[in-house]
C-alpha cells in the first residue's frame, strides 16, 4: 500500500478554486437569464427559432444553476475535509488511509 497523505492547505486551495468555478457558473447563468430570452415580437426567419431557442436557454439556465449549486456545496465539503485533516491525529489517519487502494493523482491546473 502507498501511504496516502492529505495536505489540508492543498485541499483548501482546491476548495477555493472550486469556489471560483462556482462563481463563474453563477455569472454565466445570470448572463443567460439577462440576455438569453428571445422576445415574442421577433419577426422574420429568426422568429421560427424562438421556441427552440427559449427552451434551450431555459435548460441552460437550469444546468448552470445546478452546476453552481454543486460546486458551491463541493467547496463547503472540501473545506470540512481540510479541517478534518488539519485536526485529526496523524497516526490514526495514516492507519485508516493505508487501507485505501492507491489512486493516481491527476495534474491540477489553476484556472
């Protein structure tokens, strides 16, 4: 077994990056809410796409809202995990962590 080590500061940094992504999702959602509606008085060829466009915009608003909520909740939980690892007895954590299978770490790039 490979020794798993969780660095609370790294987890906090990742949580903050997730928080930034949550904010980006909220801004994108708000943009679509503000500018994504095709008015009922649209005329000509563009008016033929109004129904599909507004359904797509509605779905996109929902997806971006869900993404924002998921990322916001993930940030909160990651901060709890960081606090746990910062306060738990290191030997007890190492004993538990040693029972987990090895997981390769992906490269993380900041936004």
